[in-house]
């Protein structure tokens, strides 16, 4: 408990040290990429696509080095069907609706949200999306945080309950039940790490839910690629047919970064594994 409040205090101090900006401005559409990192990530993407027989239409990736602020985006504003990645929107909307949960969360709720966020339970996702309401979830994503912008390619969209059900609101850009772009998923995790989703305390609690140490990671995609490296990972992956995605915050000695990959190809998991290793090699260098 003491450690929790130390972290909360640190987040508050960090926030006080900068002028509070509209969260929509973080990684905005005019944000500059770092030339060196952009070139390296573009090269990595090209090599992996050539190796695995993938086209530019089948991958979109992004990286932000939180130690230096450097950013790289490759097809970062192209909307993709999100599979389970969009469940991060349900998690955020829950804390917007229940800000008191940041400090006093029901252990059952914490466990169920962990099952949704870490092991991707459709049952728990549907339970909470029905409680919150699809339109209310999307209102939080779009109006408060700017996670969906039809004029700039789309973004995070939660338009259907996971699993069975007929209620559906397709995304404006791609008519997807669940949608994502690299930029907007990356913004979510950057804001989480900065303590700017709902509040510093709520961001910390959401991070703890992603960690959920009693639940095991599915050792696929980024986690498989980083296996054996001395890093800690919180992430949200998604798979449906050939849509293979992952998004993570990676922390370890000398590195702290956000990495996102959205693919549509039978070998997408292989791409994500190798992409994670390649990015970690880039950002973990001393």
C-alpha cells in the first residue's frame, strides 16, 4: 500500500512539473517522428514483411521511447479491425464511470477486469460493456480523449459486445464492430504511463489490472518475442482469424517504451514476435 501511494505521488509530481495539456494533444496528428528511429522501424518492418511474405497493406506499427520521447509510426493512422485490443476502451470507460474505484476497488471487479485485460475474456468484456453501454463507452473514447477521429483515419472503437449479441454500431471509417489505429492505441498506453487516464490513481490501478500477477500472460506475439529478456510487460493482444495484434508497455534496464503492432496475415504472430525483439534491440542498447 505504501508503494502504491509513493507511485501515485510520483505521478502527481510529474504532472505538476508540466503544463497540463488536453489529452487529445498527446501524440497528436502533427506530432513529429524521430528521423533515426523512424528509419530503423521502417527498415525492420520492411525486412520482416519480405521474410514472411507480407505487404504494406498487412502491417502497421508504432513505437514511442518514453525515456527520450522519440516516436516512430508506420501506417499509424490506418484503421484496422481491432479484435480484442479494443477492450482497453471498456477498461477506461469503467474508471470514468467509477472514479472511486481508483482507490477503493471491489476485489471481484479488479479480478474480472484483469481477466478481460490480461487474458482477454470475452465474457468479462461483455459483462462490463453491457453495464456501461456501448454508446457511453464510445463517448468517453471520442469526446474526452480523442481516441477516435474519422477525419484522421479512425481510431479506438467499441461498437459491439464481445461474444453473442445483436447490438452493433459500426465505426464511421471502416464499419468495424471494434477498431483501432496504431496511433490511438499507442496514445492510450502513453497516457496510462503518464498517469493521465482519468487520474493518476486511476491510471495506476488500471496498470495494476494489466499486470494482474495471479494471471499468466498468454506467451504469444510480443511476450513470446521478448521471452528470456529481463523486461516487464503489460499489454493487450488481440486475435481474430488473420487479424493478429499486440500493444505493450515494456520496462527494463535502460528501456521504457510503448510498442504497437497491427497485422492481418496468417503469419502475423511471427511478425510481432520478431518485431518486438528488433525494437527491444534498438531501444535496449547502451
